[in-house]
């Protein structure tokens, strides 16, 4: 299994909305991928509540059965549309993908 983690920092204003509105919109869009992309096994999205100096604004944690499933997710039209929005509202992004040990 593959775990896919992404964190974003958002611009204060973008796409005609403020940071808070864009965070809510992004969270809803990302959560919608659970239903749109059949390769997603688990998906969790959270907005940071601490807002500390080291905090990121939004986090996604998703699980896939294989690397091929992760690649299918990344190329799925629903995901591509979400990525386009996120690129317009983010100031920074980081990610990590790792193979989970068998349980």
C-alpha cells in the first residue's frame, strides 16, 4: 500500500476569495475525490486549527493499494481539476509518498 501526504500553504487572497473561503472550497473538492476516483482506499483532509509559525494550512492523507493506483489518481480528470484550483490559491506545497509496511 502507498500513503500519499500533501500539505499546502494558501495565499491570503486568490481567485476572488480570501484564504478561509479557499481553504473550505479546497477541502470540499479534495473530499469529493473519495467518490470520484475509484483507486482511493482512504482519504482524509484537514484544515489547520493551530496556525503556528511552522503550520501548514491544509493537509491531505490518502491511501492507495499500489503505486499504479496512485498514478491513476494523479491523472484522473477530477484530480487534475482540483490541482488546477490548488495551484491558483497556494503559496507553497510539500508532499511525501511512501510504501506502507505490511500489517
